[in-house]
C-alpha cells in the first residue's frame, strides 16, 4: 500500500474543513468550545480551530478533577493560543454523583472510569449552550480504532477534526503548527492507575498506526495483530450510529 503523509497539505485541508463546517452550519458568531487537557489532541484541535476561526471564536474549558498535577500544561496551551477559557472543577460534582449513586448500588470499575469523561462532556455542552458554541471532539483514529475512549464522554461532540488522523500524524501536525513540544509530545497518563496509554493498551501507537495505515500486516507479531483486531471489533459500537428498529408502513 502506498502511503505518503503530507503534513503541510493535510494541515491546510484540516483548517479549511473546520472553516467550511462553521461557514455552512453555524452563524458568524458561533464559537468552538473545546475541553483542554494540555495533551496532543486538545492542543492540535484547538490550534486548528484558532487558525480556521480566529482566537475570539475558540473557547477552552479546563476541567480538573480536584487537584490536577499537570494543569499547567492546559494553562500553557490557552496562553499560547491566546484564547478565552474557563476553569470548571468537576471534582465535587463527581463526588456528589458517586455518593448518591452508591447509596443505591456499588459502582464498578467501568462506571468509576467512565463517569468523569461523561461529566466533562456534560460540562462542555452546558458551556456551548451558554456561549452559542459547537463542541469539538478531540478523539483520534488510533484511539478510536481500539476503543480507547468513553462512549458519550470524550467520544462525543459536534464535529471531529482529528478522528481520521493517527497519533503519529497528529504529532506531525502539532510540530508543523509550532506548538510547544511539551504539549505535543506530552506522554498521556491514566489519572486513575498512573500508567501511560501505551502501557494500558499493551502496544505502542507506532505499532498501531503502521498497522492502521497498511504499512505492516503484523504477520511477524500474530498475537499483537489478534489483540488489535479483537479490540477493534469489540469497540465498533462506539463509532457506529445507534441501531434502530426500521418500521415500514
């Protein structure tokens, strides 16, 4: 398979796509509302929106859960881009929800892991409603491919600039846009267990991305291929529309 990633062309096309989306579906004062984690995805997505719309039409929402050790990365991003931002701490909301929920039934690990991303998405949509905004989805193709996202949490949004781009490609775009290296190449860490994303997945993004793009068939690593294929199959429901009963008169 022939593969040639042109970062200059892709970045220009991506910026134009965001501009066209707003020009054709929104009013001139509609804003892009984006959750700011200070990692590669929110950094690149926010920068692209600023290039497409101008900094006055991009609003960042920082959503720490209580104390967030790397909140300075989020602060660095909004300061670098010069965008308006709000810090809304979701810690007490999660605590109150958990307390009420567990008065009825215990929360298992999946509920504990996925509740914060869903509360963050609720926060983003509340902000968008108040600011005449559209919520930016910041998922990438690599993570979507293996289901490394939360359904109705970070997997939600109104438009998705990065979901057809791999992690490897997003890193190149971030560097091309001149974003701080500490943000673009920040190693993502699971806030619950302290492991990196790659440690949780059991393989590297480089291995996954070359497989997605057809640069390798992983025939020399059959167990890894089977694992990636299984994760992809099991998580397709996160990417597909909700099944519905087709009623015919």
